């Protein structure tokens, strides 16, 4: 009995020794939980820092978005200014067109009336000269004082006066300036205008030289008239001097008119050059804007590609997160089951401990061994479950962190997507406006070319009329021009008159200006 009691005492002392080991495992569990709490705090701090950095990046993106909006507003303002300038140019072209039409009408009427007046004046002056020569010869015969030298002087006076009439400014037509084929580009048109301006300048210099020669001859005629007055002692040559001075004045008026026409042509040429310079500047500005827009388009395309790649990554991450969430949920369920099992085992352990205390004297060796093995297996299962719980907590924390990063990436992708669609709409609008402005620019260039060609034809017509006037004056000094010749000149002038609504490329005559513009667009394109 004593030995049995001692053995029972030994058996009871052994489970008492296993109690501190259980308490040590609980302390280790509490220590692990404290470390997990510390790690959780550190992770919260890291998450806070990450949120601050993401907030700063979001503010930077907002500032970049405002900058893009300001640039877009600036480009829209530039487009509005270009629209207003084009409208002003359209109004200016209409005014110039009206002025050209009025100039053609008034110029034709003035040239016709001036031609008739000059022809009548030439005929009258020629008749007066013939009368004066006849009177001078009669006076010399009556007075008997005339000498061959005096008659020779009178004949020389008449010949010089006729020579003055024949030597009026003659303006040859420059075939290089007027027969040059019509250019399709604006630079060639400007070169033609400059060439014609140089020709007109040369003609002006020749006219000035001719005027100086005419004035010298007039002075010589005046000297000879004074000598004739002293020899004949009559007052008849004064009439010739008056007529010569009237003719000189008429020549000066004609030269002044030519100078004024040259000045007007120079002014119109300057206006055309200024218009060309303005159009070139506008084209350069539009090309620079187009270059910047292309650069922005490339950047936006890169951003869109990055956005697409991020979206693909986000979708893959979302799928992975869903799988991980499902796994985490399963593991949580397993963890709850393990916790319940652990709680149940702990309760069973406590019950066994209490029963062990109650049955210290009556517990058998087999029951003790059974309880010991059950306790060891329970502790081992508890340690395994605790390790799995720690691993699952770490995985849950990592997955939550990845979920937060994915949400931030998703917000960034949405911002990039909205900015890209807004910029694409603005680029499409700017591209449409640029195409419309380019179309209007081509139309204005064509109208400018047409106006320059009309001005050139008008100048050619006025020069040919002046040439015909001077040729007719020098070719018919003995009498008034015949009606047949007058009708022929008018017919030539009517044949050379260019129609108002004629195509500059194919020469087709159209009834009105709108039909002409439509035909020119179809013909040139």
C-alpha cells in the first residue's frame, strides 16, 4: 500500500510539473501578440506616410491639370483671334473688290472722254498752227522785208512744234512684264508685281527725261519766237507761244496723272506685300501651334499607353486580390474553427485539471498516460494553429496593403483617362478649326491673286491706251483723225477689255461673282 501510494504521489507530481510549461506557452503567445501589435502600429505609420506621398502626387496632378486647362484656353483664344482676323480680311477683300470694280468703270469712262478731248485738242492745235504759218507767209510777202532766212526760221518753228507733238512720251510695252504666264503660287505673283513695278519705274524715268527734252525744246522755241518777233514785228507768234505753253501744260498734266497712277499701283503693291507677310506670319504661328499640339499628342499617347498597361495590371491584380480574398476568407473560417477547437480543448484541459485534482488519489496510470498524450497533441496542434494564424495575419496585412495600392492606382488611372479624353476632344476641335482656317486662307489667297491679276490687266489696259493715244497723235499731225480710225481704236479697246467675271485659269466667263468663285474652286482643285 505504501509503495502504491508513493507511486500515485509520483504520478501526481508529474502533471503538476507540466503546468508551468503551459503558462510559458501562454506568455509566449501574449508576447507574440504584443509584437504583432507593435508591427501593426509601424505598418499604420508606413501607411500614413504612403497616404501623404500619394496626396502630394495628387496635388501635383491637379496643378498639371490646371496648367493644361490654361494652355487649352490660351489656344482657344488664339483661334478666336485668328477667326476675327480672317473676318476682317474678308471684309477688306470685299472693299478692295468693290474699289477695283469702281476703278475699272470710272477709268474706262475717263480714258474714253480724255482720248476724245485730246484728239480734238490735237486737231485744233494743228489747224491753228497751219493758220499761223499761212498768216506769217502772207505778212512776209506784203512787207517785202522777209528773207529766206526768216522763212527758214518760220519753217523750222513749225517743224519743231510738230516734232514736239511727235516726240511725246512713248511707253513701249514690256513683253516680259505683261505676257508672263499666270503663276499659281503667291510668291510668283509678287515677283510679277515687282517686275511690273520696276518696268513702270523705268517708264517714269524715261517720261521724266522726255519731259526735260520737251521743256528744252519749248525753251528753244520760245527763243526762236522772240527772234521771229524782232524780225517780223508782229504779234502773231504770241498765239503760237500760248498754244505751245498749253500743250506743255497738257503734257505736264498727263505726266502728273501717270505719276499718280504709279503711286496708286505702288500703294496697292505694298498692301499686297503686307497681306502676304501677315498670311505668312499666321501660317508660321499655326505651324508652331501644330508642332506643340503634336508634341502634346505624343505625350498623351504615351500616357494613354501607360494608362492601358496600368489598367491591365490593375485588372490582373484585382483578379489576384479576389483569389487572395477568397483564400483569406477560407483561412479565416479555418482560423475561427481552430479557435473554437482551441477554446474547447482549453476548457477540456481545465476540466481535466480539475478532475485530476479531484481524482488525485484514484487516477490510474493508463488514464494519466492517455491524458498526457492528449495534452501533448493538443499543445502541438495549438502551436501549429498559432503559427498558421501568424502566417495568415501577415498575408492578410500584405493583401490589405496591395488593395490600398491598387485603389490608388485605379484613382490615378481614372484621372489620366479623363484628362486624355478631354485633351483628345480639344485636339479634335483645334484640328477642325485649323482645317477651316486653312481653307479660308486658300480662298483668301485665290481672291488676292485674282485681284492682283485684275489690277495688272487694268494697268496693262491703261498703258496700252496711253500708248495708242501718243501713237495716234504722232502718226496723224496734219488733220483730225478719221471716223474709221476712231471706230477702230474704240473697237480695239473694247476687244482688250477683260470681262468682269472671267476665270483666271481657263478664261471661262460666268454671269456673277458667286458662280465665278465656285468655278475657280473646282477649276484650281
